[in-house]
C-alpha cells in the first residue's frame, strides 16, 4: 500500500490550525465522533476569489469495507491506497481499509460559504497583486469577509473563521493592524484575525514596504463548539451589579419624576419670562418712539438755532449801520443847530432894525441879503446839501435876488407899512426862536438815540455770543439724541431677540415637559421590565452559552446533502503569494571572429 505523504501533510494543516484555536486557555473543545470528516481546501487568487476547491474525505474504519459517498467532483484521487475509485454521476464508490482512510475529490463548484475580498493599495492607489511584487512605498491591504448567499448559511452562521497574514519585518516597517492579534514568528510578524459566526468584517493593514513580497494569506474555519460548564461560572458579581442596576433604575425613575416637576416649574417660569418680554418690548418701543420725537425736536431746534444765529448776524450788521448813520446824523444836527442860532440872531437884528428906523431899498437889500443868504444856506444844509461851493453859489444868487426884489418892491411902502413889517418881523423872530428851540431839542434827542444805539450794539454782541452758544448746545443735543435713538433702536432689537428667545425657551420647555413625561413613562416601564432582570440575565447567559458551545449545530456535508454520516467539516483557504518578478536574462549574441582576429587573440593569452 502506497501512502501519499504530501497529501496527508496538507490534510493535517487544518487540523493543526483548528487545534491552535480550540486549545485556547479556559476553553475545552468537545470533539465530535463519527466515521467521516470533510476537510475542504481552497486555492484562492491574490484578490480572494476562488481558483479551485478540493475536499480530503477522511474515514475512520473499524474494518475493511466498501464505501459509498456523494459529491459533484470533476475528478477523484485515492490518497491512502492505489485502489480505483468509481464515479457514477454524484455517486462515488470506493474500497475502504481499516483505520484512517483518505481520498481527494476535486469539486466542480468554486463557491465557499464566505465571500473573501483582498485589495492592495500602494501610495494611495489600488494596485493588482501581480504588479505589487518587488515594489516599495506605503502599502495598505484591505481584507473583507462576508456571507455568500449561494452556499448553505449553516456554515457562515456556525463557523469561526480565522485569517492569518505573515509579513517579513525585513521588508515591512511600521506595521499597523487594528483588530489583529500580533505575534512574532522568527523575523516575521504574524497577524491573526478571529471572525465570529454570522459576522461580516473588514480589516485594514498598513506598512512601509521595500522590495515587497508576501506569503499567501490563509483562512481556516471550524464549527464553534466549546464545552463550558454553566455551574463553573461565578455570577455573584453579575447578580450584585444587577441589584445595583435595579436600585439605580428606581432612583432614575424617582429622578425622572422630579425632573418632570422641575420641567413644569421651568415651563411656568419661561411663560412668565416670555410675558415679561412682551412688556419689555412695548416699553422699549415707546422709548424708541419718544427718542424719535426727541431727535426730530432736536433737529428742528438746531435748524431754528441756525436761523436765529444767521438772523442775529444780519441784525447786528444792521444795528452797526444804524449806529454809523446816527453818528453822521449827530454831526449834521450840530450844524443845523448852529444855522438855527444864526437865523434867530438875524431875525432879532431884523426886528431891531425895523423898530429902529425906516430903511431905504438898498439898505433893505443889503441888510436882508446877508440874513437871507445865511438862512438859505442853513435851509440847504438842513435839506441835506453839504457841498460848500453849491451852498455858496445857490445862497448868494438867491439872497441877492431876494434882497433886490425886496428892496425894489418894498422900498416905497416900507415906511408906510413899517408897522406890518415890524409885526411880521416879530413873527419871524418868534418863529426863529421856536425853530432854534426845536433844533436844540432835536439835536439833543439825536445824541440820546446815538448813545442808546451804541448800548444796543454792545448788547447785540452779547446776544450774538449767547445765540452762538445756544447753537453749539443744540448741536450737542442733536448728537446726543442721535446716540439715544441708536441706543433705543438697539434696545428694540434686543427686545425682539429677547422675545424670540423667551418664545423658543417657552416652546422648548414645553417640549421638555413632554419629553420628561415620556421619560417618566419610559423609566417606569424600564423599572417594571428590569424588576426580574436577574432572571432575564440568567436566561441570556444560558442562551449565549448554548450558542457558543455549538450544542445546537449538527454538522452537515459541504459536498452533498446526501452524505448523512458526516461528523466534522473544516475549511482551509490560502491565497497566492506575492512574489518579486523574475529578473530578465540578457542573452549576448555570439560574435564570429575573422581569421586574423583569432590569430591575434593567440598572442593576447
């Protein structure tokens, strides 16, 4: 009997791997017994896709016997003996021998219970595994495992899947592998990933690599079956924690009730605050309206002060012009006073002359001309004519004409009419006296008016200064009212924000009241549902132990549902390694030498 040691060695790989997992401290593996085991081997491409599947069927036989097995194999091979194996469709017939007996079947399918994906990224860009060998840079490996719906879910739901990655530390630095169990194996780092049943996982490995190469990533899968004694588990601490939790739930329920009462008080306070914010907004609005009116009044006051200041300037200028005119009038009134005095003296002399004697025409003319001339001059001056030459010319001509006329017309009758003339002279004398008195009163009044005008000009200067101060004050007042208006505008905006905020607070506290009501309902329910938490926890522990122990799982054949005598099915899967490309061989063509080259070469040796 010829034993294929190479095949047996491969078949033992999965058994050894499973032994590592199932001999972890504190865990006892409950081994199944039976007469057939299926060891499934998968050759994977570097990206995790299935390249080929074969099964090593292992029998433990008490005697030599003929065996019938089932499976969709493309080919089969006897590993233990050279006996022929017959295939008839899915029926495999073989002659088994006592003890351990193995045969290999190459499956037609390429489906595994797990979908495995492996992706490689170098310097942030995805790269095919075939192109990765010999490369250097920042490497990332992304390994994903999930459920393959094309295969019976019993394997995915009940099998522990373990992945193993081996990295050469001479080529890989700064290795990071979250979720992995890291171990040193010589100069390599071994990364182990344990994926529990019915779980899909994704793992990322990163490293800085130089001239990269890597052995294939291997995966193994065995049923979860741990023999755990329920009575050996000490749950006293759990029971204590449960009691503490139940007490805490009671306190939580009491606290929720207090929180609900506090939320109600807060909601009432928020309502009062919101109501107060409305009053505050109304007051701020009234204050703002008053500030607007005050600012408008200050503007009008400033405009009036400006007009008053401008008018006071014009008034001051006019008063100064009046004062100057009164000064001129005062000077002229003195001249009028002097003229009226001379007129009075003349009339006095006239009366004296008339009373003294009769006068000839010439004498009358001579006597009258001087007085008439003076009177005319004074009258001209009183009329506003101030040019001496003009006054002299007009007064001389007029007085001469008047005196001559008087002398001619009155010379014959002077004597006979002396009495009426005397009376007229007396009247003239009286009028001149009255005129002189009036002129004296007028010139005195003009002096008093000018003095008052000077006093008024001085008062106007003080008034103008006061008006200027008033204007400056109204400018400051206007600036102050503008600042006040800006402030009241901000106050109104703040009142609006306060209103909105208190409204949101009121609504939020209302939601808080509703939420605390739901919370008290929830805590009360929580309190009720946790009252028997200790019983629930015990049931969950029993259920979890039952699931971990695998007691509910009965092994089934991976190859065919017709195989009823299967006691164990295990999986071993390995991806292709990543290797550096073979160096190219450079072939140097042979150069034929001529006769002379060969001849010269003899002397160079």
